[in-house]
């Protein structure tokens, strides 16, 4: 297999011109199509799949390849063009498709691209089904259909409308419209620019849209972190805007800059969204094990609880559906509201944050102050699964008083904070996150873990 091509449970990711080639992708389309035919043989008579892509220049090439694969095994395809990842999850259900495909490498640099697969519920296949798709791909286990049975290709340009209407239906747009907020939106020339600008305009905002061309020529390193959003922060200050929003290239993550041009950190996106939701309703929330405790604090004030899941949006979405969660997501700026769709959605995030501002009359910095915060330390180290497990066992022994969650590596919860140690799904590394009430509290955990790491990895 070519170097760096990764086929994981969430799909396929590689480098254009090196290993993510049209023949590989067409074959992956055949395998996914054959899988869907078998998996849904009793549910659908004629199978349709909808496909969307982010704005990377390699998107159309990969789209044609995977569409060929799907058509060649008899699956009809509806091409949505350049749309955000959450849009595909929404449209596939809207159009009664058996599956969905998103062509994106999310926040990775331009040389990468990838293919994400979704089932008819809008969620990535669970591991046991992903294995089946992978096996079909490696074994060439699919039957090509004859000329008359080839799948058809059609196009649909209604995605933004459908998505925006769904988002507006869960808020009160008039209270936002009255405020006439000045907002700077940085879409990094990704797929979120068009829909982002449209909904903000419809909500009565004065929108200053930067990096809003959907060219896939990223205006800065695409991950929406502080160091990559300097332009946004400066622009918010210059324009005296009330808020700055940053989307990642496929529009599922949202980062926020406050009215002073200060990057508040992606963990606050979900916290602010949860603050809005819990001002309206009660019910459980879901978040992955690496997400800040801020959401627990916000839920607790409302008498609600947070269900913790393994890392990975499908795990969060799954828990949300099973437990009827009113809000969920991940600390990387990913907010999920099932009334819109089961995928992290920057549009949902923006709408909820503006609604919270409008209803409370408070600024982002005031709202962040109310939420409070924690000291966070993150690190990673090269380690295989056995080494990571050895570290976890020793850390558990060192802190026997901790409350444990071992559904994804190990999270140890204490009065004054928590530690999460897990292995990466895509690289041989171990990730460690420590979140505590202050830096002093973190020191004892960081010190103990780094000693253990040295012992194990020596
Ligand atoms: Mg993304």
C-alpha cells in the first residue's frame, strides 16, 4: 500500500498526486456501494448516495472518481457540489439517501484530501461496519453492473437553503436581527464561506467576510487555532465588531474571537452553545472524554448531566441519539444539535452564540467570564498501544482515588480536575490532556505522568 494513505474507521485520507489516486478512490466507491446494497437490501429498492466536497482544488477529481465507482455498481448519486460536512449529513436524510460521502481533509493542509463515509442516519459507520467496507475494498469484493443498470448522476443546489432553514427553526432570529451585530467571518477560503455569510446576513448582521472565496487556496494554516487567526483577531478590533467567527475548511468546527479581538479558545464554542441551550431546556448533554469540564458546570446549574463518550464525532452523535441529548459536541469547536443534524456544525454554533448574546445583552467576553475556565495542559508523545497502556496502568496506580472512565484510553477524574490519556487512531502517538482548576493543581499530575512516561518509554 502506498505510503501515508490512511484507511481508518472515518474513511480514507491521503496526499494528492502521491497516494490518493483516482483508481484507488473509484475502487473505494465500488466497495462502499456494494456494502450499501448488502447492508440496506431490505430497506431501499434503488439506492441513492449524496456527495459533497470542501473547496480543495482536488475535490472535483476525487468526486468524479468516487461517483464513477458508485455508478458502476448501480448506485445513483446526487452531487451537492461544494458544501460543508454537516450539510451532507442534513441533505442525505432530506433526500432519503442510503448514504453520504464528504470529500474533505478537514483542517489538514492543502496537499491532503480525504473521503468520509456516512450511513443513512448521517453518522459515520460504526467500527464493525467500517471493517466490512475496508475488507470489500482490499478484496475487490463488488460486482459491476451492466450498461442498463448503471447508476445515474444528478445535481442538487438546495443545500444551503435547507440547512439555514433548519438552523433558523431552532433559534429566535428576530431577537438577533434587532441587534444588528457587526460580525467578522473568516472561512479560510473553505466550504463554509457561502452559507456562513448568507445566514449571518439573514440574521440581520453586518458581515465582514474575509477569506470568503471557496477556492481551497487556504489563506492561512487551516486549523482554527489562535496562531492561525491573527488576521481575524486584528480585523475584529479594527472594525470594532462584536464577534469574530472562524470556520475550518469543511465548516464543522467553529472558533471565536471576542469583541476585544481576543481568541477565546475552541473549548468555549461548545460551552457557549450549551449555555444557550440550557437557558431554554433541560436534558442530558454528550461530549467526548477530552472535552473541558465547563460543559458539566453549565449542565449542573440547570440540573442536567453530561454523558462522556470516546473521542470521535460519531461516538458523540450516537450517544446523543440513544440518550435524547439536547446538545453535544467536542471541545475542538464542534457543536451538535440533533434537530439540525448529527454532525458538528459551525452554522449551528454561530446561531446559538448570537442568540445567547442577543438574549442576555452580554458580550462574548462577559459570557466567557461568567462561564469561568480551567487550566489546560496538552502534550503528545510517540508510543504504541502497549506502551500507552503501560503508562495508563501506572498512572491509575499512582492515583487510586480517581474516578475512572476507560472507554477510550483512560480518563481519571478528581475533585480539582481530570487527566485523559489515549492513543491516536491515525498515528503511533499517545495524547495526554490535563485540565484543572489552576496551574498549581495541574503540576502534580503533569509531574507524575512525565515521570511514568520516562520510565515506560525509556
Ligand atoms: Mg473539519
